[in-house]
C-alpha cells in the first residue's frame, strides 16, 4: 500500500488516483484497503460486500430451517441485491417481500423472533429505520428484560444499508448508529468490508440478542476481498487493530476505517509517525479494553465518524477514554465527524470527514 | 379571446378559471377548430360510503383542451429531460419519474383553486411545476443549482412552491402532514382543501391510518389521494395489499375510485371532492388508478417485476396523453396543427431550461451551514476542528 503514494504526492495526482481507485466515481472520498488476513483457513472466493452478505444469509437459510428473510423488495434481491437468488433457492415462504411499512416490518420481526424463528429483516435504507424506531427501541431492546428473560427476541437481526454513497442526499446517506447505541438491550454492528461483513452478520444472526446490522452501502460493490467460503463468525463486542503504531490511536467504523487507514499512511510518509488504527466493528457493546489499551500506549486519540458531532458515538468513546486513560493522555481527544447539519445533497464532499480533515486534526493532535 | 373563437366568449365569461393569455397566438383562423366545446363520458366511478359520486359526463371547451394538453405535454417532457440528465450523471442521487401518471396531476390541478394546497411524496417534479414553479426551477433543483426551487439543497425529492408542501422522502410520512395542513385551512376559515397524495405502496404505512382518523375525527377538508400505479417499488399491489380497493380503505372515510389515466375523470372527481370537503363533510379518499412507465427510481430498470409487454400495452392503449389527444382531435375541439404548435413550444421551453440547469452554478459552500435553525444560538456549526468552524448563516429572510 505504501508504494502507491511514494512518488505522486501532489494533490491533483492523489485526487485522480483516489477517483480511479474507486470505481470511477469522482465523489468517492476514500481508498478501499482490503483485508489480507483470513479469519479461517480454507478455500476463498473473491466477493464484494454484497456477495459476502448474500453468502452469510445463504448459509443461514441452508442450515437453520427456522430462518426467514423479509423486507421491501427482497424477493428479487432488494435494491442492493443482497438477497439475490435466495428466494429461488429457499422458496417464497422463507424469503419474501413485505409491504412498505417499516414499523410493521420491525414489529413483525420481533413477533417472529419471539415465537422462535430466526428473523432477518431488511430495512431498505437506514434512513427509513426511523418509523421502526419505536418497535426497535421500546419493544425489541426491552423484550428480554421486561419479561424476566422469558420472551426475548434475540433471534432478530435488522439489516440496513447506511452511510454516505456519493450522491444520496438527505434520506439515503445517514448513519444512525448512535441513536441505537442509546438503547440497552440492542447490539449494533457496522462492518468495514466483505470478510468482516460475513463473519459479523453470521454472529449477529446467531446472537441471542436483537442486532442492528448497519451496512455501509458504498462498500457493497466497491469493496472486494478473498472471502472464506465456509461458515465462520467474528466475535461481537470486539474491535480490531488494523495497523499498529505508537504516536496516536485512530478509531473509526464502516467506511471511515478506510479513510483512517489512508490517514495513518499519510502520517507515516509526511510526519514520520506510526498510528494504531482501530476498527470498532461493534458499536454496542464496544470494546473498551482494546481501545483504552491502545490509547494508554499512544497517549493521543482521534475518533472519526460520518454522523454529526453532537451526541455522535465518538462522544461516548471520548468520555470513557478520558475517564480510563486520563493520566496517559498527551492531548485532548479529537473528533472529526460530519457537521451538525442535515446530510447535504450538493455538499456531500464538504460534509464528510475526509482524509484531509482527519490528517489536519491528527497533525494538530501530534503537535499539541 | 373573443376574436379567436367568438362562440366561446359567452361560455368562458361564466367560467371561474381566469384566462391571462390565450393558449396560442392567432395567426390564421383556418388553423383553429370550429367547435368550441364537446361533451365526454367518464368511466364510472366506484363509490365507498357515498350515495352520489361525481358527474359521469363533462363538457370541455377547446381552450381548456389546449391548456390541459399543454400541461400534460410539459410534464412528460420534464421527466424525459430528467431521465436524460440522470443518465448523463448531471442529476445525482435519487430521481423518481412521473411519466404515465400525468393525467392525475393535470386533471386535479385544473379543478383546484388558488387557495387549495398539495402535499405529495418524492414523485413530485410534475406537481411542482403545476403548482407554479418554472421548468427551470424544477430542473435546476434536480441538478442541484442555485436556480432550483429549494436552492439546489433539496434535490429531486424535495421541491417546494406556494401552497405546495413538498416532495417528501419517507414513504407515507407526508400523510399526517396533509391532515395538519388541512386543519390549518379549517382553522383559518379560508375555504381551502388539502390534497394529500401518496402511492399504493404508502397505503400500507400505519401513519396513513392515523391521519385518516384525525381527519375524520375533526372533519378536516382533506382529500387523501392514492395514486395507485400498480407497484410499490418492485412489488405489485396484489402482492403487497390485502385489499387493493384503496378508495375503500379509509373505512369510515368515504371514497371514490377514479380512472387516473383520464385527465377529465381526474378533473371532475377533484371538482366533486372540493365541493364535498368545503361543505364541511370532512375528508375523502380518492384512488386514482394509473401507471408508471419508468422503474420506481432511476436505479430500478422497472423490468424485473413486470413484463416489457405490459408497459408497452399501457403505452399503446391507455396513455394519458395519447388518449386525450385522440379525444380532442376526433371531437374537433383542436386541430393537429395546434397540438404540434404546443409540442414545439413545450420542447423549446424544456430544452432551454435543461440547458440552463446544467450551466447555473451551485449555491456557495457557506450554505452547507445555512438555515439549519431559525436562530442559531451559537454562531458556529460544530462538526470539525474547533479552529475551522462553519458559521451558521440565515439565507432565507427571517420574519
């Protein structure tokens, strides 16, 4: 990866490289860093994130006779085609379209899961999850607790495409992870690529608590990796350290992980420093141990997410880190995020916490 | 006007629709049709909890025929231009075309009065234009330029105009808003009626039933208009709805089924609905059966859940523009030459607007943080490094 950037350091060249590396979409704001490490040995196939998610659901439907997949237009695969071919394979009684009623989809899934089925519900865009917010926060999250453990709906997994996509505008771009992180009883997970998506989705489906699985939609086709063919899971509640260093800790999830990986690379080349890059993966519960150990080592921490700053999940991380690592910190924790503005239609490139913003914040963090 | 068609002068004098400009300028009188009006039968309405429906026949003047034709043609043309701009990647994001459904909006608008209001979902380009926004205002909103009716900040789904409460992005979310707008009409006593439009897909959203209840409970002047185009995204009505009689799904709210491919049926039904609501009887549901030629949005080719033959058949047998054109020509209300003249005018208008919508600049970057609040208590908008904050700006004048 490092060799990619060695010679051409002028801005324009980078811009062109960035653009050409990202399926010709000029507004893409990141370079995809594929995973090289496989979680399990054995045969692999090249898959993009959409195919990896499809594969995880295929495995589930094959091995779990109670598993059911439903959502708006999932019959022909859903708008992003994650369920492609599954209805033909498993029948219309197990993979089916719902009416356009998100609250109904969530409530239906909760009932189904409570009654013993493995329910996988797709909300077409995470932006449309808000009509279902009541069901997820007031019903799903509290079901186990309020029934004294007798009626949990843990077999429910709600999948929803989230995050910026280059041109989504107000209602096809939001990242609602922080809203759900405020609801004890839920699990919230965001994958960064195909290998992670398959392992984490299978974990969510098998997890005995209801999970919100937010899939960064820009990665569906632009992220490709050699994904193990066989069944595997990745632990929930565990972060991954993707790059190691001692100068600062960079924390992100989803697409933003790739922005931070590039920032770490830039920092090594331009500032001669090495950074820890952590993919949080699980937003709720999040991996305090990995994060705090890293910050204690580096003494500096930058958190970045696409969602707005105020009450973004970075706020929760920063509060815990200062509590746990206070005497180790060399500088205030830095958050680089979307603005406190609605997600803009024409200004997406200016809204996103891109590598330049992150790099600028990192430079200041280092020189504090 | 009387110089062109003397016999219509008397008729039109009693017409409530104001005529600012003749639809076409007169050059040679031989180009114009001789008949000033004709009577048309309307496909019977289906009624739910109503004793009497709208009139089953209607009279159309040649002047109105031309006006309706022009509106139908301009709506179709706007959508063709939008589709092309999207394919050229000048329109980004999400874009939902109205082609095939024009008769619903055009017919309704023809019966509406200036005091009435409209709220709809994201298939809103045509409605916005009919509610008074210029073609340029629509197209340059789609391209995200400053001349757009929402300054380019809303995009395809969020167009607004006077008495037009928008394009709304979330399926069904506009329905309760429509009830609220109707309440405002009632509270102010201005005699206005709100037309709350939603699709057959949104007809299954719970919010709609909450809105029905409030509207009936308080007898609001609200017409819930279900534009049934046969498909909620990629799922046909039969596969998504336990009852496809959308006009009857308001239960205690009376309803009418209307042939939404016939601009005259749509106009008459709307006339009836206005009369019904303004007489204090409360809300009404109006199902307009129609068809969309394109996919749900530009990312849907529209062929995976229906056959190409089905689309072709509708185009050939039920197209709202072609069928209206045949009707008015065969009844000698207009001549083919007059329609050609309109076609040319519409093409020119939309082509020019398309060109301009590509060349206009976007609003300045400072508007990224513009109009988030009425009065932002802190001067800055948070989100990036404290050394480089964005100032909140009031772009639209505060009153």
